[in-house]
C-alpha cells in the first residue's frame, strides 16, 4: 500500500515535508488540563496542611493538660518550696501556659498556638487546676476547650474527676 506524503517544492525539486511538533490547539488544551490538575492538587495540599496544623495544636494542648494531670497525680515539685496545691493550665486566646501552683504560681511551659488557630471556648474556671494525689480538678462538672482555625473546630473536655477527652 502506497502512502501519499505531502510534497514541498524547493529550487526545482520536490522534497517530502514532515510535520513535527504540536499544533497551537493541542498545546492550549494540554496547558489547560495541567492547570486544572495543578489547581486541584494545590487546594488538596493546603487543606491537608491546615488539618495537620489543627491536629498538632490539639495534640499540644491535650499534652499540656495530660502533663499537668500526671504532675499533680505524682505530686511533682519544680519551684515550690511550700505545699503543692496542684498543676494548672491557663488558657489565653493565642497561648496555653502550664503552671505549678503552691503559695505562688510558677510558669513552667508556654505554648503559642499556630498562626490562624485560636481558643474560642475558654474553660470555666480558667485556669484549670489538677489537684495533687488524684483529688480531681477545680472544674464543677465538665468544661470544654474549643480550638478553631481554618474552618475547623476541635474540642477538648475536662471533667471534675480530671478525665481529659
């Protein structure tokens, strides 16, 4: 079977003209599809990073509460020269402070919330005190601590007996 190839005339002779490359339409379609895929990928990546930021903040705040709970249960003293009342966690809109409580209060650890994450529901009472030797907390029954950021919300609950959920 004989194939007809396009011919081009040049200085008295015919040459076979081969078309290499892509047409403008093919290039535009390819670029458009790649742009759409990149846009979807970037949006998914940003959502993933925001969720990880919220999860990290939630874990850090929960960790400080658990550290206060464990220190109070064991009666751990760092700066107190007098009787230890307990360990407490003080909440501000953008930070959480772990404190040792005796006759005075000593800040032991400060956690600044990531940019874009805030505490929207502060516990009542604030600070939350974990009393020594498993004597519970200063919370009347339940208190919620709400973390909000990037259209996501996480809630931590502390009970009167010192349970953290």
